[in-house]
C-alpha cells in the first residue's frame, strides 16, 4: 500500500503533466486534449473518492459544519491529502475548460498561458481572470459599439 507521501507525489506529477499539456502542447488533437481535460482529473477524482470514503467517517469531531470541524477533519493526514487531490482535480478540470473556451473565442495562447498558470497556482483567481477577460473580449466586439455592449 502506498504511503500518503507517495500518493501526494504521484498525484502532483499527474497534475503537472496535465498542466504542461494544456499550456505547452498544441490542442489540435482531441485525444491529447482529453488527457488534461478528462483522463487525469478522472484519475485524481477516483483517488480523492477512495481517500475520502475510507477516512472521512474515521475522524471524530471532523466534518464540514464549521471551520473547527474542517480543521479536525484535515488533521488526519489521509484527509489532508484528499483535500489536496480535490484541488488538483478541480483546478485541472477548470484549466481544461478555460483552454477550450479561450480557443473557441480566439484568445491568443500567449494570453491564455498566464491565465492557465494563475489557475494552476491559485485556482479561482485564474478562473476569475479568465471570466473577466472573456467578458471584456466580447464587450469589445468590432460590430458593436462599447456603449451598446454594457
């Protein structure tokens, strides 16, 4: 049975592969884009599910009802790891969503890269940046005056 530290390392390496594919490799091959969008997040989700289901109910006083309960819950190493894997899975999935939508609206890969890196490092910050950029991108449509788009 792998240790929590080993699982942490493997999960981080898998997520890093996904981020490298999103940021650096071409997206013209659907099978390659499926790796960071679906395959790695699915694997991480399974790891999360296994950890959470095996350990959630074993932490006395742990839960989601208060910050104190979350602190107790995450005091168990396996649940802390599950929380980290949760971040890895969701952030990568959202990164894939951002990449596909940014491509769809024609956003340059040079603009996408810092947004994806922000999503990798700070999750919701990258998502917020993308949503703001996307809103501004549509607002500056050449067919519509700025005042009419507001």
